C-alpha cells in the first residue's frame, strides 16, 4: 500500500471520530441550523461528485463518482426532509399559542 493511501485512510478515520464527537455535543435547539449547513456542504459534495463522475478518467473513477452522486443526493434530500419536519414541529407550537 502506498504512503499516500495510508495517510488518506488515517485522515478519514480521524475525521470520523472528530465528526462524531462534534455532532454528539450539539444541543437539540441547534440541530435544524446544523442540518441546513450540512445540506449546503452536501450540495458542494454533489457538485464535486458530478465532476468526478463526468471526468471520464477511468472506469473506476466513473463508478466511484456515480456512487458519490447517489450518496450525496440521498444525503441532501434526506437532510431537507428532516429539516422540513423539524420546522413543521415549531410551526405547530406557534399556532397553538
């Protein structure tokens, strides 16, 4: 295994741990704004995945780019659905008062 791949895997694993620690420390009141920011980042990821899939460098990069497009799209759509549901919960509280 080359050194570059090993460093990339190391950074990926560290990012998983840091992301988990950051997300678990977020108070429930901030979940909706955090989800909106996450959706914006996933949108950027989707654009990068489209560029990667369409570059046509090799069959492997096209397949991985396609998988990235699929997963980023699922993440964006799911994130907006969760955000919409959370905002609906706040709207019902205002209507009751």
